[in-house]
C-alpha cells in the first residue's frame, strides 16, 4: 500500500520536513489544499520504500485558490 507525506516546502529536502503521513492520496491532497489556503507552503509526496519522501506532482500553487 502506498503512503503519502505532507511536507514543508520551506525546509530543505530532509526527512524532518515530513509533517504527516497519510495512507489515502485524496485525503492528503485535501489536507494540503486546506493548509495552503491558510498560507502554509506544503506539498504532497509519495513515500518510497525506505520512508523517504519522493517528489510527486505538486498541487496547485497556493495563490491559485
């Protein structure tokens, strides 16, 4: 089963940038959308086999709505 991480875009690409791990991509996207709406720079990334966050397609830019 895949897992997805909400990550802090303002931090360097390290494991400590992971804010939350979610099993459902749709739920992760919804949480990220709400956090962006409130001004937090977050992305959703798929976790790789060793628990690192791989870059995946970023959601819409926070200013986009």
